[in-house]
C-alpha cells in the first residue's frame, strides 16, 4: 500500500520513466452527468406558480376541463361536516341545516373580519390593492345546491362578489 507522500519511479518498456504518486484523479465526467440529470429533474418538477390553494383531506372537488389558473384569494371550504374559512372551522353543517335563515351568521362575521383586514392592508400599501372582493369556494361534490346557495348569498352580502368555484382539473 502506498502513502500519498511516497513517490516511486516506474520504468516502462520504451525507456521512459514516470513518477507515480499515491493520489488518484477524479473523473468529473460522470459527476457532471449525474448533476445535470438532477438539475433537469428538479427544474421539471419545480412549479413556478406554486400551489395556490390547499385542499383539505376530506374534501372531494368536482372535476372540470377549465384551463384558467386560480388566483390567490381567501378560501371558503365546505367539507362533508364543516365550513372552513382559510382552514379554520367556522360552523358545523348540521347546525346550518337546522336553521331556517339563508344567511350563515358565523360565516358572515368571519368574512367581515377578512374584509376589514384587507381594507386596512390596502390603506397601508397602495401596491396591495386593498379589498378586491375575490373569494374561492371549495365545495365537496356531494354538498347540496341549497347549501352552496346559502354560502354564496352570505359571501355576496359581505361584498365578496367575485366568487370562484374551485375544481380539480380533468386530465
């Protein structure tokens, strides 16, 4: 076994001599190939748009052939049991079904808080634009039209008139 510090002189058949050191040369060709493949994989899997909205686990969205990408906005999600606003539970669906009012009061109060916050941010910075009235509604494919109508009416009363229904893109 040869140490790095040791050197030997080797004689070859044609009368040339070479010095052999105990080091090795790194073959960069295979490493460059490997890093190129990793780079291409990461670039292909990277999404420049990112995930605009997260979908809760117990929510099954309907499918659509729409090609329009969603915009960033607050999200009202209607699962099989709860109404969620930006991931926070607001009201249980059984309590809403038991009531006879078309307006969902806890949802209205939460949306009013969001509107005030958007208006306050808009006053601080002109770049943010303030309140635009955009809201995305994620509804489970099994919710009733009556429930969807009540949610849309409540959103409209608060001023969220630009409603977008979230769907899964059909492949």
